[in-house]
C-alpha cells in the first residue's frame, strides 16, 4: 500500500510539474501551486501519515524554529558574501520588477506557493513514505534526487548544461533540507532554509539589479 501510494504521488507531482511549465500560464502558477497543497494533503491523509512522520507535530515546532533560524542565518551570511564577491552571480531577468512586486514575490509567493508546497511534498509526504520502506540515508537520497528532477521542466529549454547544473544543485539542496528535517524533526527547519535560499537570494538579485 505504501509503495503504491508513493509511486502514485510521485506520478501526480511529475504530471503537475510538466503541466505548470508547458500549459499553465506563469501568472497562474502560484495559485495552482497553492491548490496542489490541498492535493498533497489528501495524499498525506490517504497514506495515514502522522504529524510526526510529516514533520508537522506541534511539540517539535520549537526545535524546528531553532534549527531553521540557524540555517536561515547561515544561508543569508553566505549569500551576503557571494553578493560582495561575485554580484554577477545574482543576475536574474525575473528581478526586473517593481518594489511592491518584489515584496509580494519574496514575502508571499515564494514562502507560500513554492516553499510550503515543496516542503510538504518532498520533506513531508515523500520522505515520510520512504522512511516506511527503507533506511533514513536511502530515504534522504531518493527524496533529494526526486527534488532535483522536479526542477527539470523549469530549465528544459536552457540546454543540457543548465539542466545538469540545476539538477545537481537542487539535489544537494534536497539532501540538506532532508537532513534538517530529520535532525530537527520538523518541517519548519527546511522551510526556513528554503525561504532563505529562494527569497533572500531573489531580494539580493533585485537590489543588485539596481
């Protein structure tokens, strides 16, 4: 049952991932991502994943905040150093937007439509199901690999080099996020690290573009 649910869940995620990049207008993508959070929740209920398995247990929230806060600070410091040493690394065509649009993206779209969906799906449901089937180390590796593959449609038209680099980087990030999830026992920790990686980096890109 667990194996079938896992395969079905990954198939649903993969189908949605292709559709949101090939069919769904980019302006609607954040809203369909939010809708997908409901789909992920349904799978979690169907699989009878407990709050502890998902990383959503209230008792583990303080530990998650502690680990996540530390991770957020470390990522932010690393990004600050990178911006000072190599500002060109933050070049991003998407950063050519107004200040209100930047704040909406950094404070709402990324944390809710990206981070909540991906953390609940990959470090919640997928990691939780994998831990029922295999050892933690293998579960971390498989969930991270799937997280890397999840990013292929977004760079599919950019060439094999961009695809390979993106998959490698996001797979490594997936390992870090999964380890944070297991060490802290809470989804809050990888979520905060994820927000720093995406939102803080985008804020730097927007600032440096000016």
